C-alpha cells in the first residue's frame, strides 16, 4: 500500500504493508534512528514522535492511519526554539537524557509546558513515570522541566 504523509515538514511517500508500524517506517525506510524502538507495547516512551502536534508512541501506530498527517521526529524538532528551550534546561539541571529515552522525554516535556501555566511537581513526576529511567535523579529532572518552562515563558510563548 502506498501512503503519503508529511515527515519533518517534507512530503514523503512509503510503499509497505498497511499494518507496518510507524516506528519501523521511520527507522527502516527513512533511516531516522534517533527515535528508538524498545518495548513495542506503548509503555517505555522511547519511540515517541509528534503526530499533528501531539506526542504519540510510534510503535502503536499502523502506517495506514497516518495518511496525509504531519509527523515530526526528534530530528525534525531539533534546532527549533522549542527544542532549545528544553535542551538548554536539561543541560543546566544536569539531567540530559540518554539516547534511549531522549526523544520521548523531549516531546513529553514539550507537550507538558506548551501554551499553559507552570507545571506542578506532581505533573512532572507523572510524566516521568511514563519514561522508566533509573539513571537520573527525579529532583534534577523536575528542575530541568521547570527551567524549560521558564525558558519558554521568557520567549513569550506561554499563557499569562
Ligand atoms: S517502543 Fe514504543 S513505547 Fe516502547
Ligand atoms: S537517562 Fe535515559 S533511561 Fe535514564
């Protein structure tokens, strides 16, 4: 089956079985390897991409369902101001994610802080529970998300 969609702001086409998962299309057909595949059950968050602006685990998405939709992977998100809000905050708080959880955490944090009021500690801990990680202290991650929010607020992109 031929499927047209928009990947990282470019019109693309893929020809594959309709049930092939988006994560496999991204990695195998487009060689975008920063989106990781691990559990294939929608539980680890390592395969998250944005579909029409919302974070979604790509391992749960059959390719036929994304016809004509906008997909943004971490490669397409990197370098944007929104991406830099988060990355500079992670550096400052010393909680930079490893390659395994990087895309998922960045997209989840982006969704949490975008266009809203400051996230609470409870909300941040809830987000973290969706990204199993034993290598980063929770307190540093909470600080990183709060700095990311401040960075976005300074750029005037948030509600007052
Ligand atoms: S590989 Fe998709 S959530 Fe784990
Ligand atoms: S920093 Fe990636 S799993 Fe802990």
